[in-house]
């Protein structure tokens, strides 16, 4: 069990980053990461040693986020947009923070399906198959969401293909 917990601790930065891409809010991301870890610890017996813990955790997180979003919708709550000055990652120069804020803003404009695909493959570096499994979609669907998401990001950021 200690090995499971140690691997889980090593995943925390990646889990927070994925949570941030789903929620668009630092506080919501922290809450989602905590919920995910609680669920994983309670269900650790269902994780199979030798399989990828990160994929298992991403799936738990995504399902927890879907549950949270549905609950908020039912409660007629609205999501508050993230403050423009918040940044993710290590502190850098002003230019790096500006670029990061531009990318975050562009990511927020993507539909949920594209944002999830981009976050898992381009940000987290998962293989297409792993990301498709986490999102419970065919690989072709994942590929098309990635292409559309990448094109939208490039257009938003003023990049050429």
C-alpha cells in the first residue's frame, strides 16, 4: 500500500494541472484534486498493480468533474470565470506569464471535449489510446477533437499551421 501512496504523491502536480484545465479555477481545481484523491484512496483495491496509475486517476478525476458540473447545474449555480492574473506553473519572467495567460485564455474558449483532449495529450503527454480510454471515446473521435482543438488554439494565439 505504501507504494500506491508514493506513486499517488508523485502524480499530484499532474493531477492539479489536469484539474485546472477542467475547472478553470484554482480553488475548484484544488477541490477536484482532493475529491479525486479521496476516491482513489477509498477504491485503491480496484486498481490493478502493473497498470498505469495516472490513467486510472485521470479517469476518476474526469468522472468526479462531470458529477460536480451536473450537481452545480441542478443547483442553478454559475461558474465564475478565472481571474486573468492567475497563472499556473513555476514562476517565470513577465513575458512567460503573459504567454501562459494567453494560452490559458485560449484553452478556456475551447469546448469541453476539445479542452479535455488537448489537456490529456498535449499537456499531460498521454498516448492517444490512453487519452481515448480515459475519455471513453474511440481514438478517431479523440484525434478529430485534438485536430479541431489545436487549430482553434493556433487561430486564437495567432499562430500559423
